[in-house]
C-alpha cells in the first residue's frame, strides 16, 4: 500500500496525462480545442478526480473503471474556473500564476471553451466503455447534473456573487461553500461508491463524508488567507479582508474557524470508521485537507 | 390526422407549458431560476422539439415518451441564444423584440443561466422516466453532446465568430450552418428515430433529412433578410449586407440561393419518400421551412 502522497502524485499524473486526450480527438476548430486544453492543463490539485479514484481503491476495485468519471468531474471543475474568472464574474487576470483563459483567448472563446468542457464531460460519462452498465452511467450523469448545475455549483456561484458585498451569516456562508465546493467533491465520492457497487447505506455516508471534506477544505482556504505564506498560497495574504469577504475566520475568529475545521475533519473520519473499507487513503486525504499549506 | 400547422401549434403549446416546470422544481437561487425561465419562455418557433415529436408521430409512436428529450434540445438551444447574445459575442440587446437575458439579469447571471440550462438538459434525458431503457438514454445523451458541444453547435459558433470579418467560401459558410443550426435539428430527428426504435438505416436517413432541413432553414433566413417584410422578420431588412456578412445570397445571388434552398428541400423530401413512415407532418415541416415569411 503506497502512502497517501505517493497515491496522490501518481493519480494526479495519470489524470493529467489523460485529460488532453479527450480534447485532441475532437473534430472541432483548433482555437476552441486549444482554449479548452489550456485550462485543463493549467495544473491544480486534481482533488476531485483523485478522491474518486481513492474511493474505488478503498473498495478494492480496479481504479481504471473510474478514470473517465474522474476526468469528467475535473472538466466540470475547469469549466467553472474559466467562467468564474470572466470579467463579468470575478474578473481575474491570473489563476495559479498563469493568465486566465479569457486573457489568452479572449472572452468569447473563454465562454465557449467553458461551454465545451461542460458539455463534453457528459460524453465522458455516457461513453465510458462497456464495462459500466448503462444504468450506472445514467445515475452518474444525473448525479453530475445535480452537483454542478443550478441545484449545485452554478447555484452556489450565484449565491456567492449575490452575497459579495453583504455581511453573510454562517448559514449563508455554508450554503455557498456547500454548493460551490462540496457538491463536486460529493459527486466524486458518490461516483466512486456507485462504481464500486457499494451498498446504498455506504453511498449515503460517502456523500456526508465529502460534504465535511468540502467545508473543511474551504475553512482551511480561509485560514490560509490570514496565516498562510504568500509564496505558497499564490496570492497576497489577507486579500479576503481587503475585499471585505465574509469568511469563517471573519465570523468565528481564527480559533473558532480552526475548531470548526477540526469538527468537520472529525466527522469525516468517524464516517470512514463506520464503513467497511480500507480507508487508509481517504484518511490521508482528510489530513491533507486539514494540514495543507497551499 | 391534423394538418401540419395545427400539429405545430398544439405541440408548441405543449412544450411551452412543460418547459417552466423543469425549472420551478429546482432547489436553486430564485434569481437564477428566474433568469433561466425568462429565456425559456421568450417564445420562438420551437422547431427542434416539434421536429422530435413529429418523427415519433411519423412512426406511430406515443409522442409523450419524447417530451423530455424535446424539452432538453430546446433548453440547449435557449442556452446557446443566451450565450450568443452576450456582449463578448454578438452583443445583442434584443431577441424576438424582448430584451436579451443579460440586459435584464446582468451578464454574470446570463452566463450562469446558460450554464444552468445546458447542464439541466442532460438531467431531462437521464431522468426521462422508466419507459425509456438506460441504453437509449445513454445514446441520446451521447448524441446531444455531439450535436451541441465542441464538435457541434459550440464549434459552429467559434467558426462563425472567426469568420465574421472575413469573406467566406461556400464551404466555410456551410460548415458554420451545419454545426450551428443543423446539428441540433439532426439531434431532434435522430432522437425521434431512436425513441421510435427505428432501424439504423432509418436513423441514418433521418440524420441526412435534418441536415438538409437545417441548411434550407438557414438559406431561407438569408433570403428573408433581403426580401422579407421587416414587421414579420423582426429586424431591419438588409442587415446582413450592412454587417458585411457572408450569406448564401451574397455568394450565389438571390436566384442561386433559392435554387440551393429548393435542392435541399428536394433532397429532404426524397429521403422521406425512402422511409416507410407516415411522412405527412415531416413533409409539412419541409414546406414550412421553405415557404415561411418569418
């Protein structure tokens, strides 16, 4: 059994090698393919696809049956970053130190590259080989719509924009992060469970597990903004405060936010304990979310 | 058997009654739902969903099994209109005499409403009741991705934008219309055939049929721009020429464009003749595309 960081690195590499292949085979204008691939290859933690593969691994399944679904969720995540960065949304010029999609390709192509990635992700699920029964594919597609559409991530982005200049309550803040961040992680965990043929009771627990991971991830992001190291987090320390953003530390103070982070990690670990799986990798993921420095 | 215009009107009404119901049931921010519904309810010919139902009718099938798929293709069409109208794309303030989505809801919500409709359309196919086998749902989803994504409509929009200021050849013009317009009509015809359990040879012919209908539709659009009646077409006559757009009449002259229109309609009618179906309604559709005044 490899340790979690080795697992993370090898699976991240596997996903990054695979992602461009879906775009290269498309019969489409080269500018569009180039724009789609630019953002797909712009790095990132690849946490969502790696979580999906880690769940398959925890059930002792062949991870290769989950690669298409793992790439699908990463495509959705990537489309959301492209659209969120647009001038009419967050108007960001840089992401992970590289120019954002619309700075390189222009706004029109950035909108269409996002649309193209969003659309293509459903083909990855629908055409994911004949080892996966059609009933399972349909269920995964339905889960991905709920996670990413109006009821999920897109709805979370609307709530985030509408709450930008307002002082949010903890409940409102959690709504945003549950939808904007946790939902896609929940898709990953649930899809891993469904592809592992896990019992429905397990699927339910995996969904809760990823909810806690998602919220913990966001609290950690907020904490890094006030106590991280600029070179590691890739943006100025304290930018949330400058932008008057409501964050977990702004509502609960740093100590309160750390306590909340630990609570969510604790709940995630307890859910793992209650599952009859090899949870070594998923525990490593919990530690990573809580202890990362970027 | 009702005549074609009665069929068109009743099915258009059915689709327009059904579309908002998919949005109303979503647990999502009310502004997002309102923005999605605004464009869904902004009228239009509803040609794509009606074609799908007309194919089911031609095979003597229960049209109700196709309503979700019909609404899915209309959602995709609607998302594409919202994104195409954005300031960074065609920058249109009006569509069908009403303010465009971003003029009412702002650009950010317009982008997200488009994303939401695009995403939701796949749920309509995935969750389309248990009368449709999972294998069929997966096939429809795969067809809808091809029709609407980088290989289809989104690719056509890229080619359209890139060709805007250039003088296009007939081949380039056809690439744009094949992808931007014909592909979704082809989805409708093919989905109707698949849901009717039609033989693969029929599916192939239906795909060609809708290709000809799509190109004919676009040629007619170009002709209406030079010889239509302003009040009927809802925009100034001659606007393509003012915008220096390459059109069928600009390349072939009006007579040549009319000839080309008739050729495509002729081919569509011949394909219908070669199918063992009740093609009364589909013939009516061909006439409508060729003879419409708006």
